[in-house]
C-alpha cells in the first residue's frame, strides 16, 4: 500500500553510498524511520534538519522500515537556509525533538505544531535570540506537560524571574525579554532538564554550544 504524507526531518543515518534512513515526524504515524534511495548526484540539501517534505510511503509488511520516495520540499525555508543563526536554531530544535520524541510515539497535533514552529522561525525578522527558549516551553505543552511557573520552579535555580517573564509574555514580548548569552544557555539547559524529567529520558543537545556562541 502507498500513502501520501508529509515528513519533518529530525535526523538522518547514511547506509552505504546510496541509501539514507530518515528519522522523521509525520502527521499519520508520529515519529517513524523511513529508508530512501539517493540517486547519483542527488540533492542532500533536501534532507537538512527540519525540512518539511512531501513524500510517498510504501508499506513493507516484513519490516518496520518503510520506504519513502517521490520526495519534494513543501516549503523553501529561505529565511532559515540563508541565515547561519537560524540554521543553528534548527539544528538545536531538531536535536531536541529527535531525543525527546520516542520512535512510534504519536501525539495528536504535534506534527502541525512543529510545522508552525518551523515556519514561524523562517518568517521572523529581527529579534529572535530567545526563540529556542520559547520553542522548549511550547514543546512541553505540545507533549502534554504543564510548563507553569510552579511546575518549572524546582528546575529554575537563579532564573525564576526570567522564566516568569518568558512564560507570561506574548510571543512578541517573549522575543524581547532581555537576556545575555550565558543566561539563555543556562535557561535552555534547565528547560532540557525539565523536559528530561517529564519525558523520562535524558535529553542532551550538543548544538546548544553553538547557540551560546552565536547569541552572546
């Protein structure tokens, strides 16, 4: 059976010279892995983290690894791909999603929320240094946790006032909460600990170091 679907790329694993496993999020199956063939001279740019692809998926009754083909980008994401800072954010966001969402997990509305988060980052102009912090707070909500100030307080350490400001601000105001790079990094780390606690898995994001350097 062949299905038409969309995929958000979370990570990839290369197999040999001509095959790639896509670890992806789909509206139909939640997180799932798919194998794709890469033609000679194929565009690897298509498989960058958080690209949103249109795909045909062929079920394999003998394997959980289904084949995806007929791939094309749904959105150009020009605002992201022409910005080193936004690309760094997508690396962080995809790494967090990859390490948080379990294979086979399907949260209602999660794909649509992720797509909106990606398109919002793509469209932002100007102040977005706090975007990954807002992303982590909204991800907690999308996964069914309750990121209230009371819930976050045990993880907040010296940043309780900053977290209150991030939580209680609308989107535009949240982007303008005054934080330096060190504070952003520390808040991101404590929010990852919060997510780790509720997801019952250790979530580490090596790409966070790049964001600390970019948004000092």
